[in-house]
């Protein structure tokens, strides 16, 4: 539905984490990521060719994708002049921001003038039901994190890729804008009306073959006070058979909450598992994924070994070392 | 903003619980509740005078309030003919249903024709922020339930009334349509966009005097898989200093979920308190409110004494016996 290839717009991202949408697309759809557009003050870098709008259009980019998220979502005037230039150059624009492209009169006008499309993947396009909690066929795996942005989506996609390679039945189920921009489908869970959150997750992960696994993209954290309600809807609506604990060990505090510390993996396990067992008494914690991007290879290996010994669960960085051991653990459920 | 007195519309409510909106208004605003309108098949009864629309208008009713909720919210054709008759008779119509009055062309036309207003208290009228988790001044109390519809709102209002009677500083903070129809203000939490749920609760319960208590209306249950995300947003956004555990002991299963059993009060305490302490490490469970409406006086007293002994916390039915002991417990925090 969204035309590729993409020009990834990094705007004035203050750091790499703010551009995690672009990073996800670049990592999982490198074929579709032709270049990046960075403004003054941008501290993110996808290590793609820097392109002007004219260069991107000439290179064949069909869609400018806003790959940078601001808390709350704001489309600044500085951004808009770039987006209008892209529309004038014949590109569509796609965004997962709360602040919708289609609510900005100047962007709508520029799109209409050029016969181009503004894709807001943030908007739910389905009237989701209220969750009924009924047991569904097939199996489901959910990654739950000690914090936001600790690698839950990466874990899910990496496991899906590994399972498909092994000939297993598996589907990554996107619940956020990056996931939706990568897969082309999903539920923009953080934009769903509160009463329908769990129902939207049930809708996303319906009855399936007994040996089929949904890899549900996690969101937020049960310990992140801004978004914990969204996480809870995934834990209950997703009815997981298996949980993966996800962690990023180098954070000084919870993402965006300087007064809050991350829980330990033990606290996460002891909180998430009983809550998951409300919806699925057979749910188990099967493994741990650690985002070691800020550690050296030696540091990462030592840390993973230590956690594995402490927790008694296969512990890997699926992006660095592959998701094989997590899939082995899932296969044993 | 919504003109009183009210005619309470009970529609074709299958049971009393389905008309809990009407029951709440009748119980807490008896002065504003002149009569009830019941259709064929209605099994709810507020023990108010049954009135036709003509009789209600003649008696001085200014607003017909839809006091019956359906799962998901639907305005049937049978309901509509009554609502149009009320508008034609000079009344406004107020509703907390998901399905909005203002989305129904025939109701909008009838309201315009008569110069009357359709109040949809379901719709948020504020752009709520994302929660920042910062410690706020003043104190907050939240009722958390073993299930939906177990008396959390009643507990909060009853405590506010008792505290005001004692000269304490207290404000009941409504988070659902009944509470909003009773108090005239609040956050329709189950209609808020997922990402802003906890922020809307922070907005509703801002900095206040050190000796002021917000009595926050609880919603759903951490153990109700359809709505647990909403409850979680209250637990973290509300930053409670005190939790009240709420329970209805005669349920055969969780409300609307025949496959699910209620947790015990011990399970509720052991789940809710650690989650609340993420946002407020000093949070305590201070008391238990039990909805004993389906028990005799003797049964109720025996049950309350048994729970009090088991849990070591003041245990009362605030509607039946007053909220005095819960307020005593709060005052000791």
C-alpha cells in the first residue's frame, strides 16, 4: 500500500533513539531504504547516502517516510517545508506521528496539487471490538520489556525471520508505526481508544493453525508509568503462551522519566508472568533478549552469560547473535 | 452544563447492572432525578415514578439521561423514537455511550429542529498530555476492584461526602460517564487514546494542598482482560498514596467473561500494591469496600467481619454502613 523505495527523513533528531522508526526500517527493509534526509542539528545517522529531495526523486524514491518521533508528535514548520518539497518532487509522504499529516492544511494542499498521498499509519482504520478473552487456537509469543525502546520489536521480527527460515509457521504482528511501516500491516495500538485496546490485540492475533506462532510486537513496559496501560492490553489481549523478557542494560533511568529506575529482570518476570497467566494459565517465560548495542562484544558476551546463569533462561541479543536460541526455546513450549 | 432535573431513561435494560448509570445518578443526585422511562422488556427499576415523555416534560424534566449501557454502545431504532419524542417535547438528551448521539443524523435533526442539545459526555474535550510521572503535591486515593462494577465509584463518592462532612479537603475525581453525569466534570477515561490515558489521569488530579485528598474513581480491574489496560493507567497516572480494595462477593464469574473467575482479595492486594509502588513507593492498601447489595444484613455483617479478620484491614460496605471507617484509615496515612 505504501510505495517503496523510501527516503528516510531524520529531521532534527536529537539522538539515535529519537530516529528509531528510521533505524527499524533501514535494518529490516534495507532493500527499500535508498537514502536519508537530515536537517541542521540532526544527531541521528542511518549510514545511508545523504540526499537532497531533488537527488532522492532522481534516484527513484517513491515515498518520504518520517523516521523520527517526538514525544506527543509535532510537525514543525521547518519539517513542513521539506515535506512540501518532497510532494512537489513527486513523492508520497508517510508518517506514524500522533500529529497527522492529513490535519495540516498546507500539506493536504501540496498533496492534492501534485496528486500525491499522505499516509498516516497512526490512525486505526478498523472498528476494533471489546476483548472477549475467549481462548484462541494457535500459539502466541509476546516480548515484554524493562523499559520502552529496549528491542522488543527487533526480537519479534528476528524470531519470525528465523522461524520462517526453519519452515515453521510464524507471523510477526506489528503494533506500532515502525512495525507497520516495515510489514505493511498491523494495529497502531497507542492510538486505539482505551476500551478497545485489548480487543484490537485479539483482532490482530486471531484463531490460527495449532502449530502457528504469532510474534506479537511489544509496546511500552509494565514499569513505564506513561505507557503501562498499553503494555497491559498486550499482555491480556495477546493471551501469550510464551513471554520473552527484553532489556537494555546501559540506561541511566527509564526512557523519558528521569525520576524512575528500570526494574530488574527478576522483577519484570515476577510481575509480567502472573498477569499473563490471568489470560492464559499455561503461559511461560521462555527466554531473554538483551539489546547490547552500547556494549563491546566482550562486554556483551559476559553480560549475557551472567544473566543466563542468574535467570536460568536462554539469554541472547537476537540482533547481534541471531534469534536461534529463542526459537529453540519457543519450539519446546 | 447539563440541565437538571433529569428523566432517567432505562430503555430495555436486561438487568439492574446494565442500568448502573441511572442507579448512580439516582443514588447520588436524588434531588435531580424526577422520574424513569422504561421500555417493554426492561428489567431494571430505579423505584422512581414511571413517566411518559409528555408526563416528564409536564413535571419539569429538562434532560433525558440515557441511564443504560450496552457493551460497545448501540443506539437502537426503538430507543431513537423515544429520544426524538423527548427532544420534540423540549428536553435535552445526555448520554455516555460509545455510540454518540451527535453521530445519529435523525437525532441531530430533531435536536436542531427544537433548539435542544445532545450531550455526549463520552467524548474527551481536552488534549491530554503524555504522563510525565512527576511527583505531585497533595494526596490521592484510588479504589481498585476484583472485577468491573463492584462499587469503586460508590466508594469514592461516599468517602468524599464523609470527608467534606468532617471538614477535610477532598474531591471526587470522575473517570467514567456516570461519575461525570453526577459531578458535572471529569475524564471519560475509557474513551481516551491509549497513549494519553495515564496523562489524562495526571491532568485530572493535579498538584494540590498537602492535606487535600483526591478520591479517584476506579475503572475496570487489573484482572479483567477487556479493560485491565485502563485500570493500569489509573494505578500509574493516579500515583495513589492509598488503595482501597473493592469486591462484590456474589459473582459467578468476571463481568462479561464467563470463562474467567474473580481473583481473591489477597491476589488483588499482591498484584495492585507493587504496581502502584512503581509510581509511588509510599503507597499503602488502607481498607476494603465490599458491595453487599445481594446479601442480607446478617450475611453482609458476617462476610465483612470474616474479610476484616483475614486481611487485617477495615472492611465495610460504604453504601450500606457509611464510609467512616475508610476515611479514618485514610486520615491515618
